[in-house]
């Protein structure tokens, strides 16, 4: 179960961006990574959005060529009409060494063979090309039934073993308190519909706003980051 998308859209219109970034730090990180990838892309270079969904990142790529690929069945409410390629990431219909950058944002868990997907990314990337990923760890099931894996930092690192990738960054996305903050907001999903909206209205200021904000700023207490929402990954193809 997830929060009503209309409520999320309303919150995004009303609340300052700095507050939204605290309430949903993963989405804020994704947007930051996409913008940085766009800034690094040169004129004429190609970026493949692997698992693009509704291709909402297209707006950031004006200089290069943006190619949106997705199997097109993850979320029944999404509009997949803006995809350039419909297909499985285990068999990307592009030539060897034909792409300069790959984005893969909270997608790898929806593939049945993540290691093979990483190998496909290495195949289609040019030498020196970059892979930018966000993968989940302590995260709820989503887009059922197409949700197969979660990744520890060690599992994520193992995906790149014996590949042509150099792993540049493997950083945890928050720690224990960010995980608790996401669970706090997620609690509200159980109070949607019928008479339960009354309880939603009572609980939302606390579990959907106040507690997550406090927990967001407490996250520095968790230095080990053994609890994490997921991982930010950047890798470079060497040859």
C-alpha cells in the first residue's frame, strides 16, 4: 500500500523544497544524481535511462540524446507512451559501445538477474562511460509482483566483480533514523479510505511531518549506517 498520489502532489505544491527533501531524501538524491549526470554529458552524447518508467528525467537532458527504456509493466497507473524502447534490461537492443551514460534509478530490484543486467550495461557503454544507480536495501515491496531483490553494500559490490566497471562510489542512503522516518510516513498508508481518513487527518501532522523531520536530522547519530534505505552507486567502464 502507498500514499495517495494526490496527497503527495498536494504536499509537494504546498511545502518548501527543503522540507520535501527531508521527508523524501531518496527522491531528492535521485534528482540530484540525474542533474549532475546531465551536467557532465557533452553535446551529442547519449544517455540511456534504464527503467525509465514515465521518462520524467527527459527534461534534464537538452544537450545530449536521451533514450528511455522500460519493460512498461511496473505500475498500472503510469503513462509509458513516452518510452523510446520497450524491452528487458537483460537484453538491451543497442549496439556494443553505443551509450555514454546509463541511469538506473531504483530499478535493479525489478530485474530477475541483476548481475546479467550489469553486464549488459557494460556491453552497451562506451569506454569511459558512466553508470549512475540508486538501489534499495531496507525498502518496502513495490510494483508487485515485479519486485525480486534487495541489496546490502556487499551484495551491491559483488555485482561488479569480474566486470569492466570501476566502482567509484558506493554510499549508503541514510541510516537507521532515515529508515524510521520512511516507516513513519508509510504508517499513514494504513489510514486511507472510508472512516480511516479521520485518523489519517489526526496522525498526518505527526507521522507524516513532525517525526520524519526530527528523525531526518538525527541520522548523524548512526555512523555505521548498517541500516540504510539503499545505496548510491557511480561506476566507470574502463575498457
